[in-house]
C-alpha cells in the first residue's frame, strides 16, 4: 500500500550542485542548489528562483560553472546555500574556499570541488512559481587528479559526492558500486 504525500519534490538522490558565477563587477558568487542536473550528454538544466543573485549573474554573464560538492567540504557547501549573496557580499571569502577564472567561460572555478563543469548559457526560460530555467552547454570538464584511478579515469567512490535528501533535508555521501549499468538487466532476458 502507498501513502499519498501530495506534491513533494521526492526524487532521490538529488545532487548537491554548486553554481558559481561572476556578477557585473567580477565578484564571485556561489550557491548550493538541488534543482538541476544533466539534460543530455552535452548540456545541463538548472531551475533557479529569479530572486537569487546567481540568477542575475547568469543573465549578465551568460556563463556559470557547476561544481560537485563533496563530503570534505560539506560545511562550506551548506554555508553557501544558506547565505544569500544578496545579503552577504563576501560569502565565498567567509567559506574559506578559493576561486580561479575558468579558461573557457566567464565564470569562476572553485578549486576545492573535485569535478567542475564549465557551461555557457544557450537558453533562458521564464517559468511559473517565481523562477526561471537555465539551459547550459557544457564546454569543459575539470577533474581533480585525486579522484582518478590508475588508468586516468574518474573513480566515483573517490569523489565522495554529496547528495541531498529532500525528505528530511540531510546530506549523504555517495557509496559503493552495486552493479554494472547496461549489464545487470540482461539477466532478465
């Protein structure tokens, strides 16, 4: 039997995405968000409340980066989500994280995130519920060598990626591999 919870954003896992932008004066802003993800093999989609400073920055610069938050920087990632750049001008400095300019887009790369997607905006759409949708083309992917395996490929268990729990608002760390995609289902044949 199933219990009806009404309208809830109950998809799990939800990634903890760290969206980094520059404002019109070149000031770094980073926000923590869960409502976004990969749209296809070359693009991402973000759903942002238009009141966020990040929203204005994306419209201004037409670029952003997405960092994968990891458990080693959970406190900093959470801080960047609970404090608005509309209210705290130096929130990146307070977090202790560091930024460098992306070589591919007009947006910052936060050095501490293990993976960063560099994105240029290809479409902005107004949405209901006081927000807008951003479609970004991935033009580069930066990966810390610390999360690579002996063959130079990304080893997911080394990322220690955070996921967000929309049920009780917890953070969890991605765990162990339990199967091989595109293979385990063949057992049914």
